[in-house]
C-alpha cells in the first residue's frame, strides 16, 4: 500500500521553517538537525543498503522514504550520499522525471511526495559542511529552479515549491559569499519574488528568508540596489506583502519582511527611496498586536523607522524632488 503523502508534507514544512528559527527569536546560527544519539551499527548497515537500493528503480521509492526517515539519526548521511556511486545521479533522475508533469500541471500527490523525499536528501547534502561546496560547484540547485517557476496552487505543487525552497534555504544559512554569488548569477531572486507575491504563507516565509540572506551579504545588497528596476521590483513585492499581511497577519513572515526593509535602508540611495515608498502600515501601529510577542521584530521596525526619519541630505547635495526620487536615485 502506498503511504499517504500528508504526514511527510507536514514534516517537510516544519523542516524548512526550522531553518528560520522560532517566530519570536533570531535565526539560529547552527545548521542541521539535532541528533539525539549516535546511530547503531545496524542503522548504518541499513542506511548503506538503502543507498545502494537507490540505484534500482524498483526499490528506489522505498529507499527514498527510509533514508528520509533516518536523516536526523545519521549525522554523516550527506557524505555517504555524495560519495556513493551513482546516488546523486539517481536523485537527479527523480527530478528530471517530473519535468514533463510541470506544464501542463498534472503532478499527483504521490509523485510530489516521492520527489519531495529526493529533494529532502539533497537538502541534507546542501546543509552538510563536507558536501555543501561540492553540491554548489556541481550547480545542482539549477535543477530545482523549474519547480520554483511553477504557478499551480494545488497542494502537490505547493509542497514541491516549499521543499525546493528548503534546499536553497539550507545553502544560505551559513552566509557564505560563494553561495550568494551563485544565487545572484543564476537569478534566483526573481523566482523568490514571484513566490513572495503568489505563494502560500509557508513558501512566502522561506522565499523571503532567502532574499533576506542575500541582502545581508554586501554584494547581494549592492546587486539589488544597483539599478532602479531591481530595487523597485523588490520594494513593490515587499509593499504588496505588507498590504496582504494587514489582512492575514503572520509574525514570522512580517519579521523577515521588516528585516529586508531594514537591510535595504543600509544603502544610501535605497534609503532615500524608502522614505517615500515605505508602506504606512509599518509606521502607524497596524502590526503592534502582531509583533507584541516578538521583541526582535519590534526593535528592527523601530530602527527602520528611525533610520528613515533621520536620513538627512548630505552637505552640498540638494534634496531630490519627492515625486521623482525613485527614478533619480537609481539608474535603470
């Protein structure tokens, strides 16, 4: 009998959001799951057997499910997966096999669940310090971009996008410049913005977290603020999210939106533009109740407001016309 996908999907959601930290706390610095104890010899033997079973299409589905269940029991699962002959190729084959089901969208819950198991193993590889760089150098994240580009709002596609975002989120957790440069060059930012505008709350949260981590890197901030088009696209999506959050409030998502705004304000030209386009809802106490239990988010919001209010024109530099400040402060 085929296992119902629902329990795993719920686990996937929590797995991805665990990277973002609790709603009322800061993002934790420690990557990876917490291992309760060392795996037994029998568990290691079973893991090695299941890894070998990935090479056989007939036993692959069971192996994917069993290996996913052992991720938190085997700290070195990622090196075992990466260094085993044919394993990564088998996982990539699972990804490629689904491409024809993306357009027109006809992915079933069972197919999505199986693929999410494969992606969860890739997230394990992306999270591990011994395999992260090799994972990136092999450009494996590019195989996930078609999933991020899908627009179907059915549960199979939504969970597929969420799990794919979890892989990218695992890469950005460690704030490595090579990761940020790769994501910028491969244009993951437009994909994240698309999900931030149209995705579910969970997908929006992970996508916004990824954008936040890109912005926290100096090169990422410079890239987004380099042209008017890039900045205005980000500012427009963030503004739409604030309006939506006014209706459907989420402390966790709002916290990442505020952090993105605060980081944008570190750029002089973006700071001038934000003085004119920051949503009023962030300034008039609309989210006071939503942020009541989150001291960090309240601090960030207050810091953002004070930064924009205290922005002064530089010596000898006339203030830009308020009606055209966006287009004047940044090149197209």
